[in-house]
C-alpha cells in the first residue's frame, strides 16, 4: 500500500458523498428515489473502474472491514483506509454544504441527506428495525464485493455488479433509514446537519460494520479455501473494482 491508495480512497469517498448525498438532499424532489438510487450506483460504478486499479476502491469502512475479516487486506491497511474514507466523507459533505449554502432558503439542519429512524424515517421504523435493515443491506453489498473480486470471478464485471447492487439497496433502504450502508457516507452529512442526525449516527456507524462482518462469515462458509492477500504495487489490495458506497 502507498500514499496513492490512501489518496484514492479519500477522494473517491468524498466524490461519492458529494454526488450521492447531493442527489438525496437537493435533487431528491425532482429526480425521486429511482434517480437518487441511480446517482449512487452510477457514481460508485465509475469510481470502481477508475480508482480500482489504485486502491481497490473500497470507499466504505464496512467494505474494508469485511475484506479485512475475509483475509484480503492487512490490519494496517484497513485502518488507514477507514480513516481516509471517513475524512473523505466529511470533506465531500463539507463541499456540498458550501454549495447548498448558496441556495436561498435551503436548510441543512436535521436533514441534509442524513440517515435516521423513528420520526426521521419515511416509514417510521424503530431503532431495532433500522439496525437490522442497515446490517442486512450492508451484508449484501459486502458479500457482492467479496464475490466479484475473487480471482476466479468474471473479469471486468466487478464494478458493474457493485454499482447495480448499491442502486438496488438505495431503492429498498431510502424509505427505511435513508440507506446508509456506509459509515463514511453517514458521518459526512451528519456532521453538518447536527441535532438528531448526530444523536442517531452511532447506529449507522455500527450496523454496517456488523453487516460487513456477517458477509465475511458467509463468504468463508461458501468459499472455505484459505486465501492469500493480493499485493498490487507494493500494497495490500483487492482486485480492481472492489468499491462500495
């Protein structure tokens, strides 16, 4: 692993948050849930192919955690990736905050594309339900990443599979919790929205990590053969296109 990989994770996560959260917070009333889902998925797809050869394009601490537990990356790499992703999420949301501040009458307080449950959920899901939803949704995302980045996976298909999976998850998760499935994506806008978005943030940091751990466990059951870490350009990494939300 080198500094280019860390820069790629930081930049990619910032861009994912800027465009994805921007679609949810600003363009949502115009493009609807299908449009929001497409923005998240298509941006992730593009980043997976463009940044995958550099860092693996995790762009999500839950994905990094799952890959760590699956034996695909080392602990030092995982920690550095997670820090870069969370910092990128905050910076991406910060740039979006500056942009929306130029929109007359736009308020970020308590909203701003953040995640939540109870009164902050479109269907009023409670905390336990929100935790379960985030864990299961993230589990599917990480399981897909683990599957499409195996050495025997179809070459070149990883980014498309992961991007389409994220779009599907956003469609399902939006009315439930706003669809976090990525601690960095949830952290960034919550920092600027404040209020209930911050008080409920813990769930959207913990539940996706639980989902990532579950995915790693399921992957080991399905593929019990021991893996070796793939080393690319002197760093621990998964195959190109291993991105996630």
